[in-house]
C-alpha cells in the first residue's frame, strides 16, 4: 500500500490551507518582551512592597505578558486559519 504525502494515518486526504502569517505572532511576542524590559521596574515600584513588588514585577507581570501574547497568537490563528 502506497501512502501519498497528503494522506493521514486515519486515511483522510488533507488539502493545503491558507498560509499562516507567523510574523504577526512573532511581533506580538517581541512586543511583550520589550514591554517586560521597559516596564518591569515600574511595575515593581508601583506595587511598593518588599516581597510582592519583585514577585509581581519580575514573575507575574512577564507571565501575564506571555499569556497575552499567546492569546493574541491564537486569535490570529483563528482569524487566518484554514476554512476546510
């Protein structure tokens, strides 16, 4: 049995969808990294607490930026995804 490149293990034929603009997701990630570098000290000072300030400024703030970048990437994937 010869399997073509577009046949899955389940035997389905798959067609090529629209190309995904990966550069948008990369740009959002780079913006989130830049936001962390530029504003982490400010977030630390805004909290103004010896333990919670560094925890929020250098741990929770970048994680929230990363989550936001991931959400934006999934939004772009949903909007530009294949309509097969």
